[in-house]
C-alpha cells in the first residue's frame, strides 16, 4: 500500500474545456478513474462527471478503466464510508486512482467528507493523496456576464440558502505589507498562505503576526464536526 496514490480531481462547472491542465495530467497519468453516480445500478446515464471524463478521453486520445461510485445525496456518513470502501478496494488492483468531482473540490464537494474518513482510517493513503483545484460555477457565471465577484475594496460572500445559522469559513486577502494581523479574530482553524505557487511559498497553520509579502492570504476554516 505504500506506493498507492489518490488524486481528488476537480472537473470544473460542466464544460470539459474548463478542466485545468493539472487535472487533465492526473487523469491521463492514473491507472483508473472513480466516477460518482447517483444511479443505484451503478450506471453512468445520470452522471455529468462521466460525460466530462468521456469528452476528455476522446479529445485527448487516452482511455482509462472507469469505476462507478454510488453517491446518493443523503449526506450520511454511511454513504461516504461506502464510497471510501470502493476507493480503497480498488487499490488492490490499481496503484494510482483519480476520484472526480464537479466544480471545485473546496466548495460543497463530497471530497472532504471522504478525505476525513481516509485520514482516520488509512492515514498513509491520506498523506499520499492530493486535491486538485478547479473552476467554480460562480467564477464561470461571473465570466459569462463579464461582471466581477469583487473588485477594488469590495468583498465577496457565499451564502447557503438555508433557514438556519451555519458555520463560516472566512478568507482575508489583499493585505498591505507590514500589516499587523492582531485585529484578525480566529474562530476556527486559521492558516496563513504566502506566495502560493511562487518562490518562497509558505503555509503556516496559524496566523502570522505581520504581513511580509503582498501575495498573502489568511483562511479561517470552520471546524468540521466529527
């Protein structure tokens, strides 16, 4: 099991041309692709992810075994456990698996329910897993009407349409160099990110006291219920 690798691949908002190059390379390089389906018979006729993967394989001339993963939208732990079991059982046959998800994995995706279970049950596999970010539906919607989600000193909020109070993740960005971060109040798990994807990239699992680089952002992640 030490050689096994798992990629959680974001496919974007339904257009195969919006899949990132990194996501495409992961799909091309893996041994098999796990595809969620809402059909109890494990068929793909209702799966948008299957449609996108098929389009990618045809357009880029590659072919992979496709593993159906029954994914009912019940938001129950036993359903997520069943999906983890399917993933893990297929590592008996394959060394590298991709699990695909629509949109971006960070926003209302099954991916992190699965990773929480993998982290506790298969910690070595969790350490060798990678999440590949994607384009969000609201980013695409913004582009379609040529209107920014935020610009200048404006802010951007994602509000779930629910009739109850919900936990919140807060992103702090666009700081000035030298900014004292004392006024940033931590409510969950706060991380500091500096120069992501550039030289000097640093990820700190707490709030740094002062901003040293322009490309710095802070994310105060809500605490997930165990």
